[in-house]
C-alpha cells in the first residue's frame, strides 16, 4: 500500500487518489508495454535476435515495470499523482476538484 505525504487527507480524497493512482499506473505501464511490443516487432522482423529480445524483456520486468510499481504503490502516492498530473498522464478533467485542492502544493510547488 502506498503512503501519503500528507496524512491530513479525508477518506474520500484518499479513495479518489487510489483510484486515480490505478489509472495513472495502468497508463504508464501500458506505454511501457507498447515499447516492449515494438521490441517484439523488431524480433519478428529479424532485426533483433532472440537473445537481445530476452534482454529487453528482462530489463522491462526488472527495471521498468518494477520502478513503476514502486513509484505508484510503495512510495508517496500523492507525490506520484502530482507528477502524473503535471506530466498529463492523467488529465485535469479526471482530477476531482477536492483532490486537486489537496494536492495543489505538490502540483505547483513554490
């Protein structure tokens, strides 16, 4: 379970943050999988050897997927969401106003 830097969040905001965290995580993981899929296409086109593809898969599993998981589910979820909002992983339309207000100090730091 992820942590919250600000323990002052209401139960509703925490629930909203967890749900939006799932969305952001799935999107980022999906983007990473698209890149891995491109590596498979390179292999199918004989532009990448089986050994090279295996290395790509290993890197995806041990680095990319693991880092994303840790970022969203083992670290500071409010911090991860602030970055996801700033980088448009999730759109402003998807961010509940109450949650946006609670995260404002992380989204637009001084």
